[in-house]
């Protein structure tokens, strides 16, 4: 903890009110979890400095090298993509809207070609015009170079042709996956039909980069802005300052209310929580939620609770039943586990309802295609019948693997072990190194050799669609870093996902993702445990606050500051 916040942090953890006087009651109209569904304190007032902090540092601020949701949320302040998500809370926030482009993508050739037309008069922070070829170059550098590895490779995997990247092959015409017939037209050529392609066009990787300004890995020090803010300072690993971009215009998606945004990196978690509650910090940039001790204090105080939100993060924690480890090759043995799981006990072990919502689907509620269902309610009698059907009426033994550095996951694994014991299934919990997870739990050979029939992991999609969530979990097996921990080989699931991508109607396509969810659950190899939630704290300093469903945390492009003193007391 640092400076004057250290003493305050101790008081806050203990739930004792106040460092330095100020407001002691909640402002009218605020309530617990209000920002998850609507805007808290709407305002159009401009001015002030928005103060953000993060316990570590962003992996990269380069739009082409971004892999985390909060980084993509932040990047919208200085990097505009072809399309983006609607700037509203709730399910409507998953609707795609034009950003740099005049409209959404125009599909042709059965969904294998997508065309975008740039708005007129777009410029960078230095006044130079944005050209279609800059978007093509941005996609090439982000997906086809060995230097930028932080972001997903979804665009590269979707596009036709082969290319060595602009750092090895400077002739951009050799990159045929994207073509630019003129300075305002960008055309994407896909390997297969994909009527969810606008989701990929919303990636920060489509934010334009002029080739002459590309400094490779150093570009993150000062990405050239097309958004409402530009970099005034960036000390990598320490923090940065954003100020207004005078050349920003024609943008209905960003309120851009503060005059200045200050970000401090590598702040101790307890210190960050203390600053939030003291009102000397406006938001946790990572949206990771407050620490358990702070969470307890906030939820115990009616005033503090009214300033807290509890959104779903989009992450699902689950138990994968490895079909390559006996006896889980038999669907009835897998179903026995499904019926034996006590999700309420696992929720309590992980930290309670504020951080875990029991899950009964593969898909979380934050993606298109989610349809609530509960095919395996806890039923110990049915679990025993399934054991009888798979030839193990007295139960069997197996191993549960979990990352040892995640105390919540270890507690959840122990709760799972106890619930399985109720039907005679014995399970030994094995903690594995998080650093080596990809070469242990992510290696089918290692899993088979050590009899790890149950693997506890977590998963979130790169974009909020059912296909994006399901395809990696059910795709081809890899020798290491294998995302298909179930080792599921189900042609039906593959067929549904492929057919769904070729459906142009949004509702029918979402229904197809729901069908794929049901097919995976019918395999009984995926045991959903809970959808992760996190407690965020919004100080009384903020206006325009809401959780954006595409990012699982506050929409940083919408935040404003209320007039008045910047330091308020914690209740």
C-alpha cells in the first residue's frame, strides 16, 4: 500500500467509515447492481480528469496486440474499429453498430465476402486521412506476424490465402485475404460462410494503422489515435495519460466526457480498493472486482452496497470429463457425475452468490444463443441408476485436476469431490502448476497417464456469440494447450456449428448455437459449475456508469464525472 492510502485501507477492510470527511449517504437513485442493467447517473457534462488504476499492466495497448476484454474496452478511447457494440447496457449492448464504417458489413457470395465502406473525412490525431489500405495493413500486422502474439488469431483463421506478414513481405498486395478497391472500401474474403463476421470486424485489430507509423512492438507506446483521445504520455509498465484528440469527429458511439484520463499501473490490490472507496480513484481498469475482504465490507454496508455492481463476466467455470480416461468413455458414467454435482455447495465454496451464479448450460447468459436449461438437476437416485447402467453400481475412482494457485478453484474442486462421494464416486484432487497447465491438463497424453478424469477449468469467448464460445471447446485435439479438455469428437456438434455460421438470419443463427449447446450437454462431458460474477465499486464521482455486456465491466467511453470535490468519504 502507498502513502496516505495505507491507513485508510485498513479502516476500509474493517468496514470503518471514512478517511477525510465527505458524503456519508448514498446519492438518491443508486442501488445495488443497478449499472448491470441501466445507466447510473446519466449526464452529458464534460470536463475533469477520469482516474483509473490497475493492479498489473495491460499486456499491450497496441490495438493489434490486444487479447483481454478490458483492454479492448479501453482501446475504444483511442482506436476505432470498423464496427463496434452499441453503447447501451443490457442485452441491447451486444447489438453491432457502425463505427469507422458507414454501415455494418455487406455480405455476398453466401457469406464468404464482406464489404465495408469507410465514413468520409476520417483522420488520425495528426490530421492525416484514414485510408482503407491502413485497415488492411492493421489486419496483416496483427494476425500474420511473429511479433504481435497477444491478440486472438480469429481473423487470420477466417481469411483466405497465405501470407508471411508485412514485416517479412512488404508487398501488401500479396495479402489476398483483404482487398481495398479504393481508399474507402475494405473487402474481406473468407474461407467459409460466416454470418457472424461483423463480430470479427468489431475487433480492435481492424483499427487502422498507417504503415509509415508502425514501429512494431514499440507501437504500443503511442498508437496513432482515431478515437476521442490520444496519448500525451505513456510510461510502459507505470501508466499513461490520454487527452482529447482534436481531429476526432463523426462518432455516435463514444460520449468522451472527461477532458483527461489518467491511468496508474501496478497498484497493490488492497490500495486500489481503498482508493476506490475513498473516492480518490474512479474505477478499476481491469474490472476484476474488489478483493474478498473489501467485498465483505461493501456488502455489509447499505450505503456502500448501493454503489456496487455484480455483473456476469462472461466466464464459465466447468468440469471437463475426459472421454479418454476410463470410465468416462461411457456416457452413463458421465451422466452419473452430472446428476451428483451439488452446484450450491460449489457456489458457497467459491465465495457465494456475489461471485458465482450456478450454471446449467455450456453457454453463459452473456453470449448469443444462450437459452436457459437444466438437463441434469441434482438427483442422487438418478446418478446411482446411471452408475448401474455403466457397470459401476458401487461407484468408481478418478482424479480431479485443478490449478493450485487458484484458491477458489481448489475449494470448488473439494466441494465437487464431496458431492461425488454421496453416490460412491471417489475422487482425489491434484493441484497442478498454472504455468504448466497447458502441458499437463492441456496434454491428453498426460491426462490419460495420470488418470485425471475430471479437469476444472474456465472459459470465455473472444466475442459474445455461441459459436465463438463452443468451437474451441469442441474442436480438434492438440497435443498440448488443448482447449478441448473433454476430448469430445462429436460430428453432430461440428455440423451444427458449421451450418449455423451459414445462416443469415440473426435469430435463427442464435437458435442454432442453442442447439449446439444442447448437443454438448447431451454428451454429458461438459459439467457447468457456475458463471463467474464480480463485485465492482463505482464511487460517487462517476456519471454515465453502466456495465457493457460485451466486456463485462464498465463502458469506459461512456463515463463522466460529476461536478464538485474529487475526494469523498467511504461509508
